[in-house]
C-alpha cells in the first residue's frame, strides 16, 4: 500500500494543478450564490442623508412646545423640505429625509391629532407626560459607513446580505466567477438508463444523478450527462468532444484494474496528463486525476456509487470551489455518535447522518456500508466523515472532519 | 402591545392559510433538490444479481485447487457465463455478474498470471499462503433490499443519494412539487435601482436582491422582481397583474403607519383577505400577511432591510417550504456566544455569525444592529437568532433557535 498517495498529497497535487475559472460580469439579479471577483466599496456614506426611522412628525426640539402646527409632508424619496420655525412640524415617513431645520422625530403613536385650524392646517399635540429625547428616531448620515469604505472583498460568496450590499452600492453588474461547464460521464457496459428495460445482470446508471445533484447544490448548474460503453475507440472520440466543450470532466467507472477499464488509456491518448491514480482511501481507492493540455481538470472516479459519491464530496467539490476563487472554507468538524475503527494504512470514509441537539452540538451517526454498492441506506445520510489512517478506535465523542454530499 | 400577534399565533395562522403547491413530473436530471411527492419502491431486489465486487477471477472454491485455467471473461453487463468445472476460472470485473457455478472471487492482486498453455489459454496461480474465504467478494442478490421495499417517501428532499435511488429504481420522471412562481416587489418613492443616478435623499433598492437570493438558496428560483411607487392606483393595477401570474407575492415596504403606506389598502381592494397585520417581533413588527381569493399567499414585509430579511428568514421561507409538502425540518438550535437581552413583550431577532469549533459545537456570535437600516454589517452574518419575549438575559452558552438568511 506504500505506493498509494496520501490524502494530503492528493490535495496538494490537485491544488497545484487546478486552473482558476474565468470571470464574467452578470446582471445583479442573476448573481446570487456566485463567487465575487471584485472588491466592493461604499458608493457613498450610509445612510446618505439624515434618515427618519419612524412615521410621525419632525420638529426642532427645544422643550418649549408640546403643540405643533403642520407645515408640510415629507415623503420618502422627496428632496428635503424646510421647517419654517420652532413650534412647527413636518409630517415624516419612515425612510424619508429629515427636513432641514428639524432635529428630532416624534412617533405617531405619541401624538394626538387636533382639528384643523381656520387656515385648514393640521396640528398635533404630544401625549401628556411624553418626553422625547432630542435627536431621537433619526439615523444620521454616515452613521453606518463612510464613502469608499471596503464592504465586500473578492472571493466572498454572494449571500443574501452581500446581494443587498451590491445593490445598495450601485453594483448593477458584479464581476463573478463564470459557472464552469461540467461534463458528467458514466462508463460501463452494465449500465442502463432509467426508463429503459433492464436485464437481471445489468444495473441502472445512477452516479451522474447523484454527482449532478451534489454539484448543483454548490451552484455548479451547467452540466451535461453522458454515458460511455467499455470501448476504447468510442471513449476517445466522445471524451475528446466533451473536453473541447466543457471546463471540467467528471467520470465515474472504468478506472479500476478490470480488463475493460480503459478510461486512463483513453484520457492519455487525448493528451490528458495523469497527475495521480489511486489514493490511500476506502472507499475510492482507484480515483484518477489528470489535467488536459489546456489545463482543464479531469476527475475519474470509481464506478461504485458509494465510492463515486465519497470522492465527489471529498475531492471534486472542494477542488471546484477553490478553482472558483472562493475564500477557503474551514473543514467542518462534527462529533462522532458511535465508535468507528480507522483503517491501518488508508483514510476511511463513513457515511453519516447529522443530528443537531438542542444545545448547538452536531453529532454524526455512522451508517457504515456493508458493501460499497449498497446506496439505498445513503438516503438517510448527509455526507461522510473522514478517519485518517491508523491509530486507535475513534470513540463516540471524538471530533472528525465532515463533508456533505 | 397586547394587540400584537405572538409569533406562535402568526405561525399557526400562516400554516392554516397556506395552500399546498401543485405537483408535476419532471425529467430526473432536473429534479435535484426538489420535494418528492410520491413514494419510491424498489424496482427489484438489490443487487439484482450476485455481483462481483473485485476485479479478478471467479471460481468454485473447494480448497482443492490453487491453479486455475481460464475458461472465459465475464464483463460487466454481460449475461452470466458458466464455469465448466472445478479448477477452472472465469475472469471477472467489478460489477459483473458472478458466473454460474462459481461462488468465490479471487482478487487480481492475489494472483500470479502464468504463461498460456498449448491451447493458448491463460492460467492463474494463487499467491503462496493466500487463503480465500469461501464466498468472498460477491455482493449477493437481494442483500441490500427486496423488490417492492419502500425506499423514499413523499415529502423528502431530493438529495444526491435520493437522486441515485430514483435512477437506480427506474423513476425517470419523478413527481415533485412544482416550483412556485414568486413575485418580489419593493415599494417606495425613495427607491432607485442600481445603475441609475441617485439623489442624496434617495436610497437604492436592495431588498428584492436579498430576498431573491434567500429564496434561490432554498430552490425557489422562479422569481420576478418589480418596483412600485407610493401610488395606490398604480399599486392596485400592478399587484393585480402580479397576483394573476404568480403563486406567491412577497412585498417589502409600504406596510407601516406612514401616510403613503398604501399596500394593505391596495391588497384589500384586490380581494386579498388580511390574515394579520403586525406581529410582536423586533425588527419586523409591521409584517402583514394575507390570502388572495384563490388561495395565493401574500407576504408584505416592512421595507427596512434588516426587518425584511428577518421576516423572510423567520416567516416566509419556512412557510414556503411547508407549502411545498416538505417534511417539517426541526428548528436548528445554536449556542449563544455572547449574552443578549430579550425584549419584554416582543420576540427579538438578532443577526449572528455562526462559528463551528473543532469539537462539533456551533456558536452564534451576535451582530446587533444599532439601527435596522444598517445592513453592511449583515455581510458578516449567517442569519438570525430568535429570543422569545421576556425573561432574564440570555447568557453566553444558552441555546437559541437559528434561522439562516
């Protein structure tokens, strides 16, 4: 087993070989969950004006008056009116600018509206005993940030708050990572598509659907799915066409030591340089990784469903996230709910279901797969935990790294 | 404040008023992350045949032979060959059917290939001292499940493993919840779109982008965005058209007590029945919820960005997930990283950043907003925690409910 690559060495080799995906500008409404590739500076001070934050009246508070004659209505989005004198008020709305000359907002709930006077003007009286604080209910210009302040940095993911910040700072077409076109390919003569008749000795293709769903979860929605027979010439032709039209190839099957496992040969014929083949991990040992002449990565995963899913979660998705220029996310650690034995000279992946307790603790309940072809039980799981090689039994309560499906 | 609705009452009223969204069948490749609306039964026993799980040779293991003459090659996806006699072997691939008459697989790593004999046949010899277990490396027919067994139930989300299970069980067109068409509408004369010139007393619309991103995260990707002026007639006309063409309306702004807050009136003119207006929560008190005559829900959120985002996370998204027919997800609890004071008679929402420690514990670091209009700092947060009304200070270490943006 000493000829097998360790996981950290595989990580290093993938990291050193990966391209950085191209960027593009997109309309803001389509940018959610994409990776930002520019810095965003505050367009102007925030708030950009003294902003009223309650519905009511704006006054200059001197403590001399408790009865205010209305001198106008300051709507949101209107240029500021001017308060004519102490003892006058201007009616204001949440979000409107504070009228010039005013310094304080009295909320509507604290006001008693009085009859119109002879000139038809409204007036308001403060509720008995109500004592406003001078300057209250005004969100001062520049209180939140100065113009030019850096609000978002390249590499951040466009979460809902980040989207609001882009909009508020006039970034109508943010620069983001282009979503790479990914070809997902299953190989194997035993594979039959869902919907087609199946013989007893055949199995239905399923890996592309699981891999496609894992990728889509992380925003990799530009996908094509194909199926390849165990035929070297056909593989070379189809893979060549896919390489020409996609940024990434993800294969499953055809990388073991079987007689018909032609994938490494087909890829080498197409000039895809093998970076490694076989990693000290179970399941997933036959994982193959290479780089095409123009730098496009090719991930060739074992065909076994649990192996393919584990390699996708542990290797492919983190690599693609990195290639998007995303800030590296820390590995998520969870608490093991039951003891698990490591493997002496290999990293072990075990499917787990996560449970959250009422105190904020996340526990991983192992669902060891008696055979790596049994994936029905995977429906109950959320991802895999990773046990580094060797050492003693990892007891319940140990912290282990988790990777979601 | 006693006239304000409690959160649990708001939950109950929304739950009682919501429709169940329609279902549809879709091609499997497009079903990822959708909500399943059918049960899925095992198409056949799994594995459907005695499945070889190592590359090597298949033999009938009697312990009598350590040298095997090859009688053929059993590829994956081929009907089973027959082993002619004890002492013969058939070369097998991972995933192929076990040849008839064989019971055991010897992996290739344990074999020494011998020269062809005079008839041109290969032969294999077992490595010295290697002792196979009878029956090894065969995944027996039906070991994983019986035909007809229920594998997935209506209401589950189509995770990557669930997608593999659909494919493997011949569900080429699963029945799933139709993605509802959602209109996201901002109102307010002070709002200017990103990219347009802005005056000092105006602010840029941002709520639709944050709300749209929150919805998209949960799979609600059929969205339109509109902006409404503070003009009752225009609001009635535009909202009427949006109601006719969307399953859900989500408004922000225009629901406070301001002079131009026409939204409740506009909706009532359109026959949208008010279910409630104002909830005992801060931020987000002016939240309005109603149901159109044909049952379509209308969520009218306050226009303030932090209020709108909090109402979206706490009320809108959970309601829409329920209306999809999804199994109810448990509320996520997290540990408070710093003490927070509740509000006496209102539920308090506080933006938080989640941090995961190396032992599996999730801690929420509060980012209280000095004004609910300050959303730059929200970029650092992951969602809100919810503090029920009253009671003592919630100390660091307390468990609180969390809702992601």
